C-alpha cells in the first residue's frame, strides 16, 4: 500500500523526507522504508537520500537522465560529448553514459547500467550553461570548449572528425576563448577548419 502512494510522487527524484510527508510517518521510518524498497528492487538509490522509482528508472528519457545527473552532483551541468550529441554536433552517440562538468571533483558513479561521469574544471571556466526544462546543459559552444580545454590538458579525447563545426557559432567560440590558456586556443585552430 505504501509503495502505491510513493508511486504518485511526480518528480523523478525524491527524498525520504518527501516520503515521510506523503505517508504521514517519521523521517527515520521513511528512511528505513526507502532502504527496504531499494533492497527489494522497487527503488533505485542515486546517492544519499536521493531515490527514483525503479519502474520510472526503466523508462526515463534522455532529459530525465540529464536531470538525474544534475542531482547526483550539485552544482554540475551536462557537457562534453554528451551535450554535443544532444545538439546534433557530433555523430558519436553515447549509450548509457552521461558526461557532466563540475567545480568540486572528478568522479564516476554507476547506477545499474548507467554511468555518470563528472569532470572537474577550474571555477574560471565553469559557466555558459542554461536550464532546459528541468536540467542544466552547456551551450553548444561551451560544450565544445569544455572538451577542447580538457583535451588540451590530456584529460579528455575529442574526435574532431565526428564533429559538425558548421553548427557552432564560431564568433561565440572566439569570444569565449579569450579566457582560456594558449594551448586550448591552439587546439581550436586545428578544429576550426574541419
């Protein structure tokens, strides 16, 4: 009976405090209940006190996965090849792999078959993202610059031949590049004319 009531939660991600409020029970009891439901395969635990119904997890779309990625690491935004693929700028399609940029730390988290990867960048380069529906994603030019910057540091590999640079606003890239190191600017010059 409790599970059916939990299924009425609209948000894809919820906390045990929300479950406690919904069911009219103490937060500690809701935490235990959520833990049991995770063990029984009814809920998926994303991180401490962040849950998704397993049945919703099995049918989430790309944008809901992006929202979940934002919730796993706060703050973060979708970027790199994941964002470039979302915008149709690369032919590389990542199956069950989502890349984000963060200012806190680099790490990966596997949740069932989905891999969430977070790459730390300097706070100076964190920005130029927007909210689309319920998730944050880099602007196309910023997703490319995040990838170029990390590639110039040897921390990422971007397939330039999979890119359709005609879909990028080159003037915006040039403007944003002003704050980047020389090696990133130099790398952009090798991509600019493909």
